[in-house]
C-alpha cells in the first residue's frame, strides 16, 4: 500500500472511530467500509513500475506511473513489472569447448522489460526463464568455440551471447542490453602447459630477432672489412682508438702481442716487404746469371 492510500485509510478509520464514539456507532461501519474500498481501489505506480490489471480474467489495462483507481473485486493486479535495467549472474561449470577442454565460465547479463504485458502474460516467471536461457546459451556458445578464441575474443563471445539470449527473450517482452563474460577458468595442468607454450614461443621469437641482429652485424663487419682493406691507415687509426678506449680506466694493465704492435705501423710493414722483395732474386734472372758466370770461367 502506497503512502497516500495509507494516509487516507488511516484518516477514514480515525473519523469512523470519532463518529461512532460521539454520534452513532453504526456510522463508524460506513467509514470502515469506505476505508476498505479506498485501500483496495486506490493504487499508485512509481516511475519505473507497470501494473498489469485484469478485469474478470481479461486484460483490462497496463497502468504506468502515478495514481489510478481500480474496481475492487472485478479488477485484479496480477503483476507489478519493474522496467529498470537489471542484472542476472549465471555460469557454466565443466563445459567442454570445441577442442574438448573443460572450462568454468562466469558471466553477467544486463536486461530490462520493454513490454510489461508480455512479461506478465506470455511466461510464468520471466526472471527464472532468463537465468535458464542464459545458462543454456552460454553452454552452446562454449561448445561451438575453441579455447583460444574464447580466451582472446571476449567481445565477440559477448556479442554472440547477447544476440542468442536476446532472440529468445524478445517474445517475452524482455530486451538484453549486454552480456559480459567475467571469468574463464581452465584446469591447472592446462594452465601450466599453456604457460610453457607461451614461454617457448617467446624464446623462439627472441632467437629469431637475435639471429636477424647477428646477420645485420655481420653485414656491417663485411662492409667495414672492405673499407679497411683499401685503406690501411684507417685500420691503424681504429686499432689505436680501441687501445685508447681500453686504457682510459686507471689501474688497467693491457698486454699487447708484438705482432699486433707491428701491424699498427703500416710503414714499417711496407718497408720490410720492400726489403724482402729486393733481397730475393728473380727466378728467371738467376739461372741466366749462373750460366754466364760458368762460360767466363771456362774461357779463362
């Protein structure tokens, strides 16, 4: 009973008691009957409520927000429908995916009644029906989806559930606003296997990247070798710079082989090669000189 109706009933009851005590006791019954009629006939619906009224078993009207009057005995309010958005949590335990993996899925559905007449007359208990339909649709969706898709494409799964549940509840006057999958739980053994697989994939990718970097570095070294081959002075300067970089730290002791010291001086190397070439006889000239010496000895 709404506050306005309660106040009117209370006022008529007090007036009946006062009239019966001071005027006539029989008049108190008239006020009591009026209070009962007001209590049964005067109704008030809130802004989010819909009152479904039957008159002698037939649909009389659906009343919305505000005060309204019904005929006692003839009219009957069979349902008060809440038109606000409501939530229903549902889940599926040990449901098998398309690749036969058992999963536990928790989800929540947001819905509202857009047709109070259908919600009251087309189905016995629309709240219980929504829960059953949601669970059935969730199991069907899991059975037709691969585990990888279920874990990665949550939005697509949400849209699929919304369409399936909304199509089933529309004849009952119920609209589905959205469906959200909150959690997908898989067995621990499978979690370990998937973790190892992900780690192996990351290691493989890291090795591929490292190999690409090595190939790029090797290419740069080849280019540098070609440059140093044509410019020995540049190689000397690079070697001296490396020695300088390694001796910047105090207290560092550097052991350099003598052969490396020789390679750092290209002029001495060039001179040594020239002297070596000068000391060695020409293989074509040496036999000819030997024959001429032998001829002179015989003539003498």
